[in-house]
C-alpha cells in the first residue's frame, strides 16, 4: 500500500551521537534539537513557515518538555505550527514518521517536520507523592536507570530479554560477538573518505554549543564514545548475567543526540528535495508485540506486517537496517526471516553508534535512504525493537522520479 506522503530527498539530518555523560550531556534535548533544526533548515534553504504540522518524539523528560511540540516549533521560527509529542520508547522514531505520514494522507497537513531527540545523560530523578504511604513517604524513580533495569510487568532488565531470546534460539556468545565485529566493519565503511557516507546527512565537524547557545564549547569529528572491540578482547568478556550469554560487548550503549526528517506531499517533496529527481516513497509500516521478556523477537512480526502492507517480501529488500540494542536481535531476525545476516546494517547501526532512544530509529531510516540512493535506488526495510516487548518497522523505496 504505497502512501502519498513522501520524504523530500536530503530534507533530513542527524547529529553525531555522543556517549553517555559526554559532550552533549549539558544540553536540554528539546532546546538542542531546535538549535540544530534551525541551522539545518537554513542550510537547506527551507523556510519554517512552510510547515503546517510537526511531531516531536522523545522519551526522557527535560525541563519544560511539558510544552512539547509547540515549544520546539516556536523556537525554530514556526510559531503557528503544532502537533503531538510522542513517546513509544525505542520505536519513537518510526512512530513519529508514521504520525506525520498519516497527517499528510488525511489531508490535514501538507508539510510536516518530524524531530526526535533524547538525552539519556543526566536523566531526571522523579518523586511521586503518596499521602497514604508510611509517614506520607512517596516513591522515587531515576527515569533512565530504573527503567533500563526493570520492566514493571515482569521485573526483568532489558538484557534479560536478549538472554531469553538467545536461550530459546540457541544463540551463543561467540555468534553474538561475530555480529559485533561484522557491524564494526560496516560502520568503518561510513568513515571512509573522510566520513563521506555520514556527511551525506550529517554536518561534520559538529560544533557543540554551550547551554546558552551563544558559543561553541567543543567540536565532534563524528560519533563519540564508540567501543571498538577486537576478537581477542570480546573473547575475554563474561556474560552480564551468570546464566546468560550476552556480554557488555554484545550490546549497545546509552547516548545523546537528535535526528529529524520532513514528510510532505509529492509536489512539496519536489520543491524541498536537494535533488528533485530522487523520490523517497513510504510503502508500509508495521507494529507488533511479542511474549513478555522476549523483546528482540518483536521485530519479526513487525517487519512482516510492514512487508505485507507494502505487498513485498523480505527477498525484495535491497537493504535492511535495524535498531539492534543487542547483537541477538540481528541473529534471530535473520534466522526467522531469511534475511542475510552479513548484509544487514551496511554503514552502521545502533549496536555500534549508540542509543539515544527516540532518534535512534530515525537515524537508521535516514541511513537506509542514503544507502539506497548511493546504489542508484531500491527498496529497504527498517525494523527495531522497543521496551514492552514491542517493535516497529518501515518499508520505503528510493527511485528516479522520472522513471
């Protein structure tokens, strides 16, 4: 089912991702996303007044984020534009893209800005009053750390979901480590020729602003805080859980950053694309939830749903990208769908460049578009899991508009 909504080629961007408590840890995620959006829109000569809808995706509350999308659009110079603020854990990027596409499909909007941002660093510490508690004592929560460590439905940590899937499908630690080494090699391709691939959508070197946005306080040449492993180093690691197989080397790391994309009508896509001859069409979306504490498996039915909506098969995909917080994700997806494990995630993935949550999937989708464009066109699939044993998937096509 092809959608009328399109992504103007080149009308998207991502910051590099910074390690947890690293170069971006001092920045309010929403203010930072607005700062980047203003710069990137100006770089593309896109007037914020052209937007009539916006979506803000984020998962970690920031000061004043109650005001969400209207605050963001006001800061970028689009004070008449509003829209929802969405949180679907690590599937927020795909969900935000779908929300914009649906608004275009319905005719309620013609040009939507989708911005996803998160700062896992310096996460908020919340206190929930409970007048009926002992002595009126309430409950407290570290938003990031406590939720990484405990799903309230089962009391398990995120890593337990990967270990459960590895146990069910007999995925060994060595097999997981092989995937890590392959994904590192693919990421290295994105760094070739002075990061030529990443510079297709990322402004590098990237100037890190001060909290007041009045000056730059640092420069990032690219993603910060990557853990580049060796076969020997991985072999020395022990599983995180005594009865598990997942090591720290076989999973991603928390990070900070933001990513954005425009979604428009075909006519506006021609106007706003950096190359109007390239068409980026949305073909299908999928959402699924799997058994409790088996999160990596959810990507399989989500991808099948997106492929079914697009009336395509896994064999029709020219490129596949995944949000893979664990190497287990890619192994089980390839086994169950027939996708080629070594050919997934060319040029990088969240297993390597980190996990700021909301922008993670959107950056992968942007890279999917650029991979397809670089090969002269084709159809690709993004799939990624999310907290609550859920996942979302997106199918899109990059083609010559005149063909």
